[in-house]
């Protein structure tokens, strides 16, 4: 019997108890009958996806979940995004994430550093107008040393030829509503970049996105092929360049699904169907990365974060379980040398459901604590009294993977 694998990566899903939710977490209060039903027959535990001394970002955490030790393979965030948008990096290049942001408008003569971060995503700017702004910035501020590349929505890339790292730049989603002064402090490595940011604020006056914001720098990334590590033919499904690039560098098939936005309005069903089609066509493992819970948490949208978890349960997990229960994942037996039809082969499925990191609504940013995971195996169903999949029930099992990159190995083990 062949085994097929699904990873449902719910970005930023875990949280801290919220006063507005009766001191419960979004995972606890969300109506998620599919996850909760699986929890009673699955392995639950916690995984430390962000090693000590690493920033708690989706780059580090997803590397861990994919089975790559960040201590060995992490070079920075932006090189993955650069790969996704087709940028060929040289060994001495530094890729830097570019957010199109919205800062508060200052009167003439006021110091740029007095501005506040109004929106880390420029009020959800879309790819087409964002591309025009990146083109303008590149024309005005790009040169042989610095070149801007268009990405998706508010997320873009700068390549710095012969650039520096250790830039001490802050992710803009960490400082929503705050003065930027404490986060644009010049040093020998970042001085040129801060100058470009300040000039962009002048050039983009009156635009929906009125500044470029740099962070997440890194050198060219290299990963051993996922198939060589695991023996599994895998695909990556995501709305964001970070995960697409990570999958591309890992040699996974990267599948883009129409209507994916990275937010609560994304095409949940389309992502699940793309995973099923990949498995039906002979693939082994589908990695479905869903950004929505993280985006809602960064915005402090309590109801929407709960809703995003419910939609994942119904439209992603529910679609996969329905296909399995309807026998859609059986393998065609084909015919023997006599031309006789052979019986179809049943498929065993395993499902891993986990956040990459926590994004507490009260903080609107990522944190490093271990995250809950659930491993379901249709071929070996445990029985327990667990009635819900959340942070507390995962912690109660006392299963803790201190090295998060071991989670994939545990998931794939027979």
C-alpha cells in the first residue's frame, strides 16, 4: 500500500490566550470539526521550529518544517523570494526584502525619522500598481549597485551587488503604529540603504505606497533537493514568493493557484484541489502553505484569524478528507500481460497540520515558542480522549521536538 502525504502549514496559527475570546486562543474557539476529529486519533505534540538565536520568521520556521536545519542552511529570507521571482543571484550578491509601506505624512522640513508606520503592506496594495511604483523607484534610485525587482502585492526584492549583511533592519510588520526613528539607525553596513529609503519617501509623496522598506537580507541560498533527502516527489503550494522560492531551491514542483492572495479571501479550495491533483498524478507529498492566519494576526483582526482557521478546516482539510473518503486517491491497478484489469490499489494518507510559528494577536508579530502539531495516519489510528486540536492539548501530550527540523522525518516515518 502506497502512502501519500499532505502538509497543511497554517502560517502563524498558534497564539496566546485573548481576553476578547474569553482568555482562549483562536485555535481553541475556532469551529474546526475536521481537525478536532483527527486529533482524537492522531499524534499531537509541540515542535521548536525556531532555534535559539534565530529570528522567528516564516523563513526559518518553514525551513525547519521542511526538514532543513536552519543552523546549517539558513542564509536569510530574501534569497528565497528572489529565486521565486526569477532573479539569478551571484555569490557576492545580497538579496533584500522590499516592502511597499505607508508612512504617516510629515510636513515639509520635518525629519523623515519622525514618521510612523501606518501600514506594512501599503493598505493591501495590489501587484499591478505596486509594479509601477517599483519601476519608478528603480528608475530614480536603481543603478549598477542596486536593482529593484517586482514581486507580488506589497512584497518585492532589491539586489545589492557586492552588498553587506548584518544590516540591523526591522521587519515593518513589527512596528505598526510606531515611530520609525528607532528602526532606521545608520551603521557602516546599512547607511546606503537607509539613504535610499529616505529618498523614496520624497519620490513617492502622494502615492498609496509612499516608502520602500528594507529588511530580511541574505546571501544566495542552497538546499539539498527534497527528493534526495526524503525519497519523496513533492510540490509546494503557496501564495507568497518566500515559500515558492524555498520550494524551487529545494527542487520541489512549485504550483501557483489562481486566486491565491495570502489573506482570508484566498482560494482555499483551489489550493486543496491543486494538492490532490498533484497526488493523483503520481506525486508523493503536497506542502500547502496558507498565509491567512498570520496576516490576520499582524493586523490584529481577532475575528478574521478565527475565521481563517475555520476556512482552512472546512475548505482545505475538508476537501482533502472528502476526496480520500470518496476513493479518489486510489491508484489505478492497470492491466496485466493478459490484458486483464487489475484491482485498484488503496492509498494510505498521512496529514501533518502545524503552524510554522506563533503570531499572537496581542503582539501583532512572530514569537519563538514551540508550536503545536498533529500527525494523522489513516493506516494507524490511535484512540485518545482528545477532543480538540489546540496549543493546550498539544502541550499536554508532553511530546516536544526540541529540533523542529526533525518533525518532517517523524512525519515520513512508517
